[in-house]
C-alpha cells in the first residue's frame, strides 16, 4: 500500500512538472526545434540578455508586479483589519464576497474592468485615451486584493486580541497600536500575500490583455501578440528564469510560514532577533526604494520625449533587428530624432477593432487587413490621408491601388500583401494529386491534413471549391460550404493556426493551407516542403494597409511614418523579416534575393489576377458563418 | 487610606440584548486592594474592562478622582492592566516589553533604562532583559506583565485573573508577591478572580458578584462571617443552609427547636436562612446533643475529616478532626455564635444541602470555573 502511494505521488509530480522540464530543456537546446535535443548551449540566455526590448518588457512586468503587489498589500491589509473588526456573521458574509473575484473567470474580470475604465475615462472624464498604465495598475491591484486579504485574515484571527488592548492600555492610540503591535503579528501573512500577489501579477495575461493601453505593455501580453510565428527559443530562456524566480519566491514564502510556526514553540537567541530586525528594515527600505524608483521612472518617461508616435501593428509584423535584419523603428527614430515611436501590437483584426471602437486606446498608425479597412471606413473611424506628406506613395504598384476597400485611395497605403495557398511535403504527397483545393479532401492522406482554425479562411477554401464568391452573403451557399467542411473533417489531423510551423516542419502533417509568406519561411527550414496556389479555382489575396484612425493625435508624424515605410530600402529590409510581399516593386532590389525571386511570395501578375480579397461581411453573416464553423468543428 | 479614587455609578451593560451588568455601584479607595469575586459570567471582567476603558457601559458613569471618564479612551487613563493571559508582545524581548509604555510616552532613553531596571528589580527578573518572552516560564511571564504595567506608575492597576494559568504552588507564591508589590508601590489594585481563597487572603475589600449584580461588599472576615445571602454563604467557603423562622430578636427556630443566636432586627416570625459553617459544629454524645443524626459518609482531607450527617433527612457537612464511624449515631451542639441568620433571597433553597455531596465535587466545579468569557 505504502509503495503504491509513493509511486502514485511520484507520478503526480511528474505530471505536474514535466511541462516545465520540457521548457527548461528547450532553453538549453542548440537546435531550433523542440522535438529533438541537439546539444547544450547557453546561447539563448546570451540572446535574451542582449535583447533590450524583451528586457524592457520584462522590466515593465516586474515594475507593474512590484507596484501592484505593494499597493494591494497595503490596501488588502487595511481591508482585512476592517473585516476582522466586524461581527462574526457579517465577517463571514464579507469574506465570501471578497473571495468571489478569485473564482470569477479572469476574462469576465478583464472585460468588466475594461468597460469600467473606458466608461469612466472616456465618458465621464472625457479622456481621449482611457486605458493607460494607471488603469493596468488599478486592474492588477484589484485582482490582487483578495489574495492579500486571504493571507492576512488568518493571522489576524490567530492573534491574541488582548495584544491590541494591551498596547492601548500602555498609551497607544488605536493607530499606534496597529503599527507597534498588530502589524508585527500579521507581517508573515502580509509577506505571503505580497509574494502571491507578485506572482499573480507577473504572469497575468487575460486581465492585462483587456486593460492594456498604448503606453505600457507587459511581457505576457506582448508574447501573446507575437504567436503568429513560432516562439523564439530565447523566450524559453526567459520563461525558465521566470519560473526559477517564482519558485524561489514560493519557497521563501513557505519558509517564512514554517519559521512563524516554529517560533511559537522554539526559543530563539537574541542575536538572531537583532538580525531579523535589521533584515526587516533593509527589506522595508528596499521595497520603498523600488516603489519610489518605479514611480520616478514613469514620471520621467512621461516627460522626456518630444513627439510620441503610437504605432499599432500585428505582432511580429515589423523587422526588429533580430536575425541580422534591420531595426526599422530604431532607423526611423534615427532619421527623425524628434519623434519617439511607441510600438504596440495586436493579434487579430478583431482585437484591433474592439480596442479602437471602445476608445480604450489612442494610436496614430494602424495596419489592418482589407476587410477591416472597409469596416473601419464605413464606421467613420479612419482619417483621410494627406498624400502631399506621402510622396513615396507614387512608388506603390498600381495593382495595389483602387482596391474595393478604398476605391478612391483616400484612407490607406499598402504595407504588405500575400496569398493563401497549400503547403505540402513532396516526400509524401504525389505530384499528380496536387491539382487544387481538392487535395485537402483527398482520403489518401487521411490524418496528415491540417485545416485553418478560423472561419473566414476555412469557408474561403470551401467557397473556391464550390465556385461561390468568398464574399457571399447567401446563407444557403454558406450552409453548402459547411457541409463540404463537415465532409472533410474525418480525414483531418486537426484544425490549427500557428502550430502549423511545428507540424509541417517536423513532418507530423503533410498538407496544410496557409499564408504564402509563412509557407516560404517553413520551406526554408524543410527542403521537402513546396507551395501550390490553385490558380484556376481561385485563391484569397490579402493586403494589409497603413491607415490613420480618427483618434490620432500626431497626424503629421503618422504620415511621415507611412511615407518612411514606403521607402524601397526600408520596405525591402522589412520584408526580409516578415517574408510577405512588398507593394513597392523597387523594394525587391533591397531584399534577400531568395525572397525577391520566389514565386511563392511574388507570383506572376497573371496569376494574381485570379486572386480575390475578403470584403467586409455584415455582422449577421459573419456571425452565421462563425456558428456554422463551430458546428463543423464540433461535429 | 480611604480617599475615594474610582466610583462606579448605576453601571448597566447589555450585549446583544443580554444583561451583563445590572446596576453596579461601588467605590474604590486610594491604595486599596479590592477584589471582584464571582463565578464565570458574573460580570466581574466586564466591570474591570469598563474601568480600563476597553468597554463603554450601556448606561451609568465611571468617575476617576471625581471626574467623569466614560469618554476617556484607555490610553489616556492613569490606569494599567495585567491581562488574563499576560498578552505580552511576542515580537519584543523582556526589556522592550517593559519599556513599551515609556517609549510610547517618548521618555528620554536614560530615564526609560533606569525605570525598566528598577521594575526588573521589583519583580525579580534582573538579567532577563534580552530574553524572548516565549522562552520564559508562566510565572516569569506573569512578572513581566506586571512590570510592564507598573513601570508606567499608574494610580490603579487592574489585574484580570492574573494567576489563573499558573499551577497551585506558583499561585500561592505569586499571591504573596502581588501583595508585597502592592504595598511597596503604594497604589490601588483592582483584582478579578473566581478563587475565593485568593480573594480572602489578599484583599482589603472583597466584592462578591453574581448575575451582573453586587451580592456583598465587605472586608474578607465580614464576607466570611456575615454572608448576606445564600449565594455568598455558599460561594465563600462551605455552608449548611437551613430554613428557619426568626421568632424574636436572638431567637430562631429550625428543625422544630428554638436556638439562641446573636442576630436581631428581623420582623417577628420572619422566615429566614440559617447558616451554620461546617467547622463550627462540635460533636457530643447523642444524649447531650441538640440534634442527633446518623453518619453517612466520611472523607479524610488531611487537616480534617469531611463528615456527612443525616439529620431527619437533611444532610449536613461537618468538618472536624474527630473521626466518626459511618453508621454511628452522633449528637451535636450549636452555640449562639455558630448560628448566622440571613434574610430570604432569590438564592434561598438553592445551596447548602449536602445530599448529593461527593469528595470530588469541589474539584469539578473549580475546573469548570477556570475559563471565563
């Protein structure tokens, strides 16, 4: 019995810690791949510490965690003392109320807070930008409070209530009594609460995601917005360090608690207590110093720049200096020293839309896709551009002008473009089978086929196969597409987005529809991969364009930025990183020839004529499509 | 002695609709050792906490040196307290515990040092300055608590069952110690206890309380010898309490016989409670006795025997050094000074019958009394 128990315990530990172990091992792996361990290296850690941006984000996360845990420990302790003073019945009721936010789904808390901030900031105070560093801080303090109360409360209950009386008896006012006596008694609870709050803050993504504004971003939010491409190994290194930090904090917390218990039974020498007092003082001083430093830094940051240009782009959609590419933002700031760029990212067109439409964010340049441009334009959320400030627009190919989403070329300047085709592995897929979108329905490759995990792209493929328009609003046609997709489901391996990189490069799957630029990138990592564009059946052709939203505060600087991005040299350097097509033909001379000459990224003009771009669908239709897709997925 | 220091006037305390104090009136004199004595829940600790300022009475007033202090918070009263379980500050060592009040009052360091050393000497803890309080024995912690209160030189020291957590031997030592400290410092002690022996041996004045009311105020001897009702008679020492009728001054009738007594001032034929202390009864040969009865049980107690004698179905406790055999017939004589007469009260008939007496009875009740509130 004892042995089975022990085995069971070991199994549970393995189960709990294996994911972390994998990550830690991966952070020391020489290979880029997590599926095979090629050798030991510290290279990822070196890269991590050379990546200033990543470190600054980490600094942001630590700063917000320290401030939030400090403030919530203060307020949480005050709240706990207040609750402790209530009559027992009332105390129980209030305690269960304060516990509810902990069990409340984060997403609900996040959305509610975001709505509240936008309402108060935007509607009541009339601020242009209602989501800021301060709202993020308030949100973190809010969700940390219950954890502090939960930790402090038992210490208050364990405390001999006569201690407070004794202090007052000896001349203390109630406030003095709290600081001279109660505080010392509940200190272990406060420290435990603060550490817990710190860790909760450090790794919070969901709530932060909804209340993050343009001026301040934490690490988890940033990482999420960058999952379009596979996660860089240096991120593994950072996670490993974060995991170790939290581990150390947790162990410290447990040690403090164990110490506290022992003190009640054990005698301790005086020298020890003198040291403890000294340590406490140093700790308090350090905490105060960090708080002062953090606030000072913020004020300093807020005052230092001249013009701040807020650029809101897709994650990993601009060259950032990594892998020998150009750091486009740094280059821009070098050329225009008066302008400081604040670069923030989103993960989808829909996220961009919701942030903009709720007024939670104020930005100067955005880079939405075709159908979203149409939507934003229709809803009056785009500013007309002054093309006198954008002379480089003349260099943009005519084939990218006069698009349906901006027929008069008033609101948008193309940034990148691309197609959606099929990526397949030539080792396993017979060339004669590669004839069109039907390949994704070919039973011969059962369990080796991947499919888009988003309704618009998935329905698009079915629409091309069935000969419908990809912008159809006919519900019977959409139903027919859904039936087509249902037919495909049994032979699919799975529905995926970013995981496509791992699955295809490692030959776990053989066939997948995906965006040309990403396919090109995967082909660089596995020579057997090939790209096919079903020209006859039709394919999706997309353009991401730069626009200026109506909330823009620095229009001149924004237009300067747009113009800069159309500079062939810059555009070319940018494409070296993102691997999509540049709308500026001249840019080809400034990019990696592999890319410039690739017919995956730059198909013939005659080929391109067969592509169709997505138009904005009425809300009712897109929701209907979404529902049908869910049914397909769950069938 | 005898200058009035504290006066409680018509104190009433209600807690969630429950009456804790019901009209307390009392005066505490300067330099007096006054004890509030009573069973658990009698209101003695509540009274003490009102004097200390930790509770506000529902109605009634507290006067200190002639001034009403109802609204004066505890930290502004010239009163210090020794708490039930000491309530020493666990994060401070002995020295800092004692110096706590002086530091709050912002006295110069040198003066604090001098006064703490002086107090350490008074309570006999010199050399323990840097010890943590949780490394001290119960008695030592008790002394620290006393020193911590007295170092502030209060006019009054409140002590809430300070010896309850100590074992019997230590309790006896500390009783003497407390009395010595009180006399040496020359200040007023207000002492709360449920231990009647402690109260009688230490106090100048004892106040017996029950059900939120004062039952009797008096010197220890008076409380013992002249209890005012059956409750006091029973709570202080052991008593046989009998129904009687006061025929006239100095004449009381019970058990169908008329006895001479020392009491007067009752209405003719007033029904009364008659108290006879167990140690005041002497055995005589049956034929010489005022009453004759049968011995039903004998317990050896060391100093004496506890003997239960059945008189016409009513069982008495008699404490004597003479051994009597169980079942033997004995006679007793009652002298006038052995008989104490009390007016009838709400407690009449509740105490003083030893029909269910057993040797363990005392110990059981004492244990149950240990915890108050």
